[in-house]
């Protein structure tokens, strides 16, 4: 699909380019675009295709640099910018807004001129839940693109084998714990051959998992300004106890650390009946699963709740004014309704604009494959990902304590009290008044 569109776009653009004045063609430039790879599947090929189509249409060459996961991409982008050779734009976690502002490396859309003309109308066309991480102090700092919510994927065959209804996913913590116990399989020696449920607790992902769990207990972990956290709240402790209990009480998930990269293979190989993952993994699993699987919202203490996540497009002030304008033009190209629809179809990420769901392609896709629209239905019960100043340091403190708790070295209360104390120390310089 991409190859055909790219070829058509390239043919049309080539004719336009030949007809354009030489002075216009001489203004073509090159942009460096840092991009994280967070899930499996052919995402680099899709991004490569978009960059080629944009070049054919505009004459602007965008070179994607696949720099690892979100954390690695952030580190590499900041290092390159400080070294004077950084990218003009990058997809980084939407939750990194405060930390990126603190580094003083961003250019806002207001500075670039992105809100002039029809810019405000374009910006107002995004889902508010995804745009919430973009606006601070009256300025817009990023464009939603690779966005998701956390959802559950579950093996319907395993549900049937365990005597569970494959069309009815658990809605509460109690129901999930009971179902996960039944789904866990052991051989004659007692060795686990299939875990009931797996959720990521490794560096870079534990905070996303826990942010969803906290929301499931009716709790938000930080203030909007990114200067305070609330880890030692009873509801946060209750959420940590629930997560720990999946192993210590229900014996339905492994003790200790579970890595994000292993979740998809474990699910596809039948080693985990349920995984908590991103909507962006849907197309990958659909293409590779050898069994019927379902897509569901995350359970909660009393009902489903989740967390939004994923990356926004950021623009960097070290770029020239012309490069910034070109970078914004590329961002608008990526988020056009038809392309946002194509991106959702090819990856499973939620299209960031409601009008994308009105395009014939995405409307028909959802009709014929309803699981593709499950995650969007949970946006009303989603909260933003943990986002503070010094985000990576706060994430590391939280992850260290989560892992200690999941390994049985700390109680849930100790883990959360320790995290709060460290977060208070990190954020002290940013508290106002």
C-alpha cells in the first residue's frame, strides 16, 4: 500500500518539480529525524515510506535515525544537540515535556509560526487527551503522533482451555487475579509453562505500567506542573500491592522483573495468556499470532481505567528558522487525516485526530476489524503518563523501588515511601512558593 502511494506521489511530485523555477528547487534542504522503535513489526519501513513520499511532494529530504527505545532516543538526541550536530526534530515521549523544557532545547510552534493561518484549526483537530502534554505556559511545544493507550491482549484459546469465556475479559482486579490463576499452566514437576498475565517492570516501562495501575485505584501520580508527586498516597500503595499480589498471592506472573521486549514473543509463543502492551502492537500481533486473540481495556479496582502514552514530535531551537519551518511542515504531513488513518491501520496506534476515523480507509478497517477501535474507546477513562521535571531520574527512582517490591525485597508501602522521598529530593528545586 505504501509503495503504491509513494510511487504515485513521487510521479506527481517529479512533474511538479520539473516545472518549478530553479530557485525554488535550490531551497531544498535536509532534515534529521530521530525516531524510537518501541514495538515489533515493520515500523521503520513505514516511516521510511513516509519520508520518501514527503521528499517527492516537497523536495525536502528527511532522514530518519532509529535510535533505540524512547529513553535511548532521548539520550542520543540531547547528546547530539549539545554536540552541535543534533536533529531538527524527533519523536520523544509526550511525558518528557517538562524535562525537555528544562534543558532549553525546544522551539515552540508559536516561535516557528505554526499557529498562523490555518495552524490553529489544524492544532485544534487533535484529540484533547493527546494534546494535553503539548501545552505549557500558554505555548505549544509538540505535535501528537505515535500515541497509544495501554491495553490487554489475551489468548482466546487459552481462555477456553481454562474454562473462561473468551468473549468476556475481566473488568476488575479481583476478576483478573482469579482468571490469571486459572490461565497459569504448570507441568508435572511444577514448572510454569504458561503464565496467566505479564506486565513490563523494566527500566523505561515500569512507570507506564504503574501509572495505569494507580489510575485503576483512582489516583494520579503527579500534579499538572510536574513539580510534585504523590507516590506515598494510600491509593498508590494499594496499586503497588495489587501488582505484587499477582505473583505473591495469585502466583500468576513471574517474581521479579519482566522486560518489555519479551512480552510480544511470550504471547505469540503461548508462554503468556495475557499481556499488557501498547495499541501500537496490534498490527504486529495480528500478523503473527497463530491463535485467536482478543483486545480489551485494562481492568481496575472497580472498573476499567488506563493510561495514555507514546510519543510526540518535538522541534529543536538549534535548527535554523527555515529548518524549523520545514520540520513543522513534515509534522503536518504526518498528521494529515488520511496519513494518520494509514498509520493507525498499519501499526495499531490510535489515530491522533477524530477526522482520521472519518476517512474511508480507517472507517472501513474498523468496521471489518473492530479490535482496532477498542483502545480509542478507553480515552475517556485514561490519564496522562507520569510527567515531571527531571523525568528520567524520577522514573529511575520509581523503577528501582517497583523492582525491589516485585522481587520481594520491599513491601508496597516501603517501595512507595522510598520513591516519594527520592522524588521530593529531585524535584525540590522546581517547587514554587
